[in-house]
């Protein structure tokens, strides 16, 4: 069954009142956890930086691995050289949870990204409380003022933000919000000089074939572009390296010895 972004966002909004009811508890938990490692720092490397993903299922792919242990999977990715771990926390459509995020973050030293449909500042706070180092912000799902507010919320919690874009217009929106946030007084020094928040990259259809849009590299002098899904062959990886792209792991792929490959 096909699921639209609007359906997912509506379901996410429906869960916000329950989160709001726990706001005081989430705030106390967020204040008790140590400062997380920097995702921006982890992506600064001479080789391709891979963000490996922990995901049980998706509306498009169906079941990937329902019985996975997020902590074990995250540890395997980290041991094999992943620069960071992405954990799906959406429950209704992806089978994830904040408990998965907390479990993975407690097991690994590399930064852990909360991958979800973030609409409210409390979700950012919840990510911090679970040990996340960064949150995903999807430009297509957020009005400009919401994107700016959530970037500010992430910065106040010492979290990086990975901004996902799909079109050139969204790319410009993400870059504009990043520049405004860098000028804002409430941003930490870590974000003023860091590589994130950075657009996650954009792809477009050309002649019926999906291609990487190299314009992602021009989004901001300090931004680090990335590709939302990893290619299946060495060639595309090598072509992305000059642009500094961070590469997510292929969906559902088993961990592999990343350091043994010249492109990794």
C-alpha cells in the first residue's frame, strides 16, 4: 500500500499531544545526558563518510528486518568504519522507536542521527534525551518558519541538523535557513564553525533516470552535501568524493568491512 508524506505527517502530528504531556520528563532527561559527539565533525574525513542506517521496514520496501537489535546493528556498523549511525524512530510506518535510538546511542561512540519526521521542538528535545547527536529535518515537510525554529532548537540542544532536500528550490531554502541560523546569537560556537546543519543532498529525474545533482555542493561554503541512499557500485562513490559527499549505507545491507575498500 502506497503511503504519502502527508499521511505520515498527519500521523506524526497525532502523536504530539502525548509527547507534550511528557514534556517535563523529557526536559529533565535531556538535561541529564552528556553532550553528544558532533556529526559534522565525524563527516570531516578524507574518505567517503558513511552514515549507516538502522531500519526495520519502510512503506516502499516493506519488511527489511523486523527482528533486528538496534544496539547490535549499530555496533557492527561502527566497528566496520561507519562515520555515524542513522536510526529510524517512526513507529507506525517504519517500525522504529525512540527506544531504538537510545539503545544504539548507548552502545556506540560515533554520532547517532534521529531519523524521523520532526515537526516540533519537543521531538528535538526527545532526541537529545535519547542520546542523539543530530536530527533529520525534511524541507518538504516544514514551512520555512518551522525549519528555522527547529534549526534553532537543535542548536540550543547542542545537536547538529541534517537537512534533507529533493529539489533545487528546497536546496536554496535549506541553505538560506542555515545562513540565517549562523547569524543568530543563540547558536553555539560548534555550529558557527561546523559543517552542519547541511543539506543532505538532492536528486532529480533526468531522462527517466535518477542522477545526483552536483549543485548540492554549492549550497553553502561550510555545508557538507550527502546522498540519501548509497549507490551499489564503486564508480558513483568515487565520483562523489571530490564533492565531499557523505554516503548513507544501502537500505537493508549487511555491515561490511568499509576500511578494506579504497572508496570507503
